C-alpha cells in the first residue's frame, strides 16, 4: 500500500471511498434516505473539479493498494476563522473492508507530516457526534477532544460535531488502526 498525492484520474476511486465509507460509518448517525441518496457518479464529478484545481487551499492524499484507491484524506489550513495558522484535517476515509488494516494509520501519519512541512504546529479536525469508532481512532493517534463543538446545517441534515486537536511538534504517533 502506498500513500500519494491524489490526481484528477483518482476521482472515481475517491468518490467510491467517499460514498461507501459514509454509508457504513454514518449508518444510524444520519438519515438513511440521505445515505441512500449518495451517488458515486455525482461525487466523482465533484472530485474531478477538486483534484484538478491547483489553486485550492487543500490537498488530498490517497491510499492505493494493488492499483485500487482504498482511502483518502484532505487537509490544509484551518477553515474556521478562530484558528488562524492552524492546520485542519478536513476528512479521512477508507473503504469499510479496509478498516483496521493500517490504512488509516498510514494516511493520518502522512497528513501530519505534510501539515508540519507546511509550518503548522497544531491541527484540528471535526468528528460527528456519536461516531465513537472515529473518535477512538483519532484519540489513538493523539487527536484529543478539546471541548469545541459546532452545528453544521446541510440540506436535510443538522450535524453536531466535536473538535479534536493535536500538537504537531513531534513525529506522528499512535497505533495502527
């Protein structure tokens, strides 16, 4: 398995991971009709635009195993106004059949190295309330809940999220997922 920068040709694989991981991870956390309505084709179109836009402030890495995209992570400078100079892990997902295989560990370690190289001493991410599997994964890797919370509204959804932060001054730590 390798972790590498995503390119526009990865859009279909990234979209498959995006949709399938959401449908598995967010079952019982989001309305089923929202999850059932996710489309790999629509997500792929969006990802083609994202991965082809070199002016974007975010970066995306993919985990590839035997020629197949099995995970992805997007990150960059913090999007929240109250966190200038901080890095943000915008999202990290893997195919459900790849969970607990070490892919998440490899991706989060690569993201941490990239954020350090970009000059960030700290970073944060948002985790959906109730997503205890994800929260435990992040905590094993040194990303701890700091009491921050937000509510994000999307069509048909109200998402309650908790913030996890991590100091990036040391080498990436944590156990394999």
